[in-house]
C-alpha cells in the first residue's frame, strides 16, 4: 500500500497550464501516481497508509527561492520558519558575490565580518565553520537542514581570496587562479556563479574579468547571477553590461532582484523589459527574479563609495574614524551620489535602520525602526553624524531598508515571461524586511487574488517550474509522476503574508501543509521536527 494519497486536490502543476482536480499519491519521496478527476471517474481510487482530504486546497510544487541569504540560517535554525512556513522547499544560496566557500582562513574571517549584517557573524552555528570548499559546505548541508539548498560560487569571495580587497585588475596569474577556483566550485556541485558589483571586492572586477570567469561557468553548465553595478542612476547601462558579458561568454544569465529604483527610474520598467526582449530575440538564455515589494534591503556600509571599502573591513573602519576621510565619504554620499548608493545622492529619510549586529551591545537598538534622518533629529545632529557613529560602533553591522522603489515597476517586471521569485530575505536584525518571511504568500495573496496581476497558474509557474528549469533540475518544479515530492498545499482564498513592516516575522496564513522529499515539514500549519533538506548539486552538462 502506498504511503500517502492527497485526495480531491486542485493541482496547479507548475507548468502554467490549467488547474485540475486529482488524487495524488506519494511514496518514498516521489510522486508515484496522479489520478485526475478520480471522484467523478467512478474508478478504483488509490489508497494509502495515510489519506489527506485536500478539498478546497491547491497542490503545487514547492516554491523555489532564487535569491536567498540563508547561508548560515540553515545551520543555526532547524525550524527555519522564514522559509518552511512560506512553502519554500529549495533556496539558492551564495548570492551577491559574498559567501563562505571557497575560502582560506584569512578570507573566511574577512567575509564573516563584511557580511555580518546579512547573516550574523556565525559564532552561533553549532559545528563552527568546518569547511573551506564548496563541496565541504554542501556536505555540511547534507547532514540535514530545513529545506533543500543550491549554491552559487561567490565571485567576490573568490576575488578576495586571490586578489584581496584592492581596487585593481587581476594579474594573468591571479585570473588563472580565479578561473580554477570557480571551476572547482562548479565541479563540487555549485549551480553557477554570483556577483555583487556594488559590494567590495567583487565590484572591483572589470567587465573583461567577469567575462573570463563566465566562460568557466558556461563550460560547466552553470549560470551567472549578478547583482549588477547599479539599480539607480545608470541602471539600464548596468543591465546592458551583464547581457554583454553573458553574450560574450555564451553563458546563461539570471538577473538577480531585477528592480529599477530611485526617482530616476520611476516608470522605466518598459525600457528594461524592451532591453530584455531584444536580448531574448537575439538568442540570450536569460531569466530574472524579483521580490514583490517596493523597498530594498542591504547593509548601511553597502552605501559607502567603493574607494572607502577598498582593503577590507578594517580599512573601511579606519577611514570612517578619520575626520578628513569621513568628510570625503559624506560628500560622495550626500552630494555626488556614491557608487555604493547606486550613483544617487543618499536621501536619509528613505534609509531606515532595520537591525544592528550587537557588536556594541544593546546601546544602538533605539535606532531600529527609525530612518537615519529621524534618529539624527532626535539627537540634534546631522544624518551623516548618526550614520557614521552607527557604522563605527556596530563595526559595519547595521542593516537598512531603503524606501526607494516604485509599484508600477514591480508589477510590470513580475509579469515578464522569464520572471521568477526571489526573496532576497535578510533574516538578521530586529526589524528585517518582511520579504524574508512573506515573499511567496504575498505573490499569491496580493498579486494573484487581490490585484489579478498574475493568474494563479502563471504565478505558480514563476515560483516553481521556471526556476527549476533555470537550475536544470530534471525532477523538481512540476507536479508530475516520477518527480520528487517537494510540495505545498495552500488555500487560494486565504493564503497571505502575515509579515508587515511593523511585524516582519509574522508567519503567513493559508499554507497548512509543506512536504520535502515526501515528508511533512509543515503539518496542520505547524512545523514538524523533520529535517528533509539536502544540498542540490549541479546537474552535469
């Protein structure tokens, strides 16, 4: 007798076709049978050791988060409700060019400090950093985590290890070493390579260097996922650069959190989409992801000009501590428009402190939930004085929300035929962006049910089948016989994000069941103790 039958469920299979009613049988981690319209057909209905009456629910493939920052969260938090409660069954890690493998001891320490605002410092993960290679990190995930995870080789970490944190071209020998490092990561299971081209040190790579590394990615059947050089001033030129890199390297391209922000880009989504359509018509292998919100989220230190970040975190802190150099930084931020702030002069009333790392103790906590401008006014000082003190006392740790997006751009981009979903969710801080806990139900509740921007079938395809195809996963992302039973059941009438900017960790509603490898990780809307997630390694070309 089979293990589980999900009875009388409306299947939205991830392929974009119409929903249909069926009984779906799961056994040994796979979908073994789909009996369409079983009740109406009068046929012998499948039986199992367990039967789940799913009348009124939709069954879809588990959601795939194409841009996640759970690199350490998966290791420290077995429940990982930020993803499991949303119906996410697979996350893509190693994003924005900075993560924890491959790395030597020096680079690992530097990266841990540089992205404390994304992931915490990591002194609270049980086994410590007991890996140095991509393969070692994936093996660590294979010990059992909340959800499945794929990994991108982080180009900035590779550059830090080989070139350092200096703003200079790589030598021929260094470029060869970076090629080998990227190749080794892909051979050990990474699905591609990421860049963070507004973050040091990846931002110091010229176009030609990125192209050479992308040739390696293409040769191994991976894809390139860049956070490109600007989402503000010059955003369209930055998108064009990435398309040119992918074309020159003959490398598949996935544009990460493909937004157009700041006042200079209001209403310009049609220009971006026309650019993408031209590239697709010319034969580009191109996809993108977005989150369904207008504010962005990053670290406060990320807004600094690139020259201020050269040399690594300690050099950055030294520059901030020097009055004359700090004044140069302020001028670049407030007058010129630093490259870290996307070429747009910073508006401190749009920069909200969402978290501090705790490096300075609890003293900075009262800044959280206020914009830099609000905090400065409360203290009778300039916004830069407030921002500088936060950076110094929290050792570059503060995270921020940037309220710089445009709803019309968000809606237009999510409609595109190569769109996928990615939360870009930073899980640290007292008030993280609600996208960390709400992206996928927000798509379904807000943009499908309430606004009708996408049909239910379209949206599920964006969140499941399409990302699985980008990841070249032969047996995930669709409800098909023989496919892995990574599944989510949700109520289309009630599914919604509970997370708000006021309560960013509130859990979603309307998602009572989530299965990974055929095992319930969410059952009756409660987290079980199942750790069915494993590393998902690149499918050989």
